[in-house]
C-alpha cells in the first residue's frame, strides 16, 4: 500500500510534464508523450528529492532510525488516505520489517538504489 501511495504521488508529479508535451491539434504527440513515465523513474525522482531530508547525518545512507522515520511518515499518509489506524507498536514492527527487506545487502543501512528498488516493488 505504501508503494501504491508513492506511485500515486509520482504519477501526480509526472502528469504536468506529460501535459506540457501534448501536441497541438492535428499533430501527433511527441514520442515521449505517447508512453507513461516508468514507475521506477518516478520513484527514483521522489527518492532523490526527499532522501536528504531523512539522511540526517548526511552519509548517503539511511540507518534504521532514519529509514523508519520516512516509512512511518509514508504509513501515516497511507492510513490517513485509507481512513485506517494502527497501534504505534504495529507501525514500528511494520517499519522494522520494511527495513529488513529494503536492506538487500544487509549492510545495516539502506542506500538510494536499495530504497528505489524496495519502493518500486523490485521493478526498477
């Protein structure tokens, strides 16, 4: 569900760009406007812009606390949009599991590429 929320946000960010490339009446649209933006590219764009806000020690990686802060914020947005709630302990346990999954190389930190892959559902 977090991935769906992130993808929805990514599509919202890319829609104005697609609209700007639309052809004038009687002309074919440019090639790039004929296909939707790749989800992985949209997720990568969001990660690129938001990563510095969560990488508090500026080491280019997210430790478990930094990663959890971001995922808890996303989970909060998801729950608000869905009108659901979870106990804080459940959200924390979910974030712990998300970290374990996202940290593909088991380095005890999550890099931008790992985060993009995780949020894209592995389809990058």
